[in-house]
């Protein structure tokens, strides 16, 4: 198995509550110079939008993609139960993990949609930590780093400022519509009273 001592040792530590030190795209460009073409191809393919596993993929990616699929299945099951809908069309093939049921319940108990997403991302981070413990200076460590970097990018897109600005814009538009509607309605009532 190829070892990437220089690349791994040069990477800054990633912390869940911190900003990413660089974008995942920038990181891939750094990797392109230091890893084999096959390893680079896998690192480029890894992401949260595509959990496809190929037979020769590294065990760290296989384990994470399987666990993430099981987590998403559990999210489907618990949401379907709350909304009284049938979950089968939304489920994907995945191994069974006993811990994901409690992980999802705990995340849903976090409160707001943002708090739920952060709780789920924190669980993902902890699972990646577990996978990373079995790696050294190899591709497995780079896969864990890639996943954490993608998580940080995802988490930092959940900023309250753009959401609040969008809410205020829509709320102002609704209020403006209500203001123009109310006087028209009052004028109609006044006209009706005059004819009585």
C-alpha cells in the first residue's frame, strides 16, 4: 500500500467547529501532485452526492459510504413514520448499523432544522474519526481528510445571515401585499355599508 508521508504530515488539522483551511477543490489540486492516478481518481470521486462503491475502492471509503447510506435510510424511516408515508421508494441497499437509530433520534431532538443538520454532521465526523484511527500515512488517511473537509464546507454553508436576509425579503413582500390589500378591503366594506 502506498504511503504518503510528506502529504499527510503537511496537512493542517481539521476541527469540527472551525473553518476549513482551504477548499476541497484546492486540496484536490494539492493531492494531484503527490498521489497516484488511481488514488487521485478515487479522492476526486468521493463526496456526499455520490455514495457509489466500487469493488476495488479503499475500505475506508467503503465503510463510510455504507454507514452514510444506512444513516440516510434511518432518516427516511423516521421521517416517513412522522409523516405517515411509505418509506420503501426512498430506501437504498445498506448494511444494518445498530447505532444509526439512536443517532437519528438524538439529531431530531436537537430542535431547529439547523441544529439537526449540525448534529448529523457531528455524528458523521465522529464516525470518520473512528475510521481514521485505523489509518497511518496512507490513502485511508487522505480519504478521511477529504470527507472531513467536505463536511466543513457543507457545515459552513449553513450560515444564518443569508437565510435571515431571504426571510426578511419574503416577509417584507408579504407585509407590502397585506398593506395594499387591507385598504382595498376596507373601501369595499365602506361601499357596502353606504348601500345598506
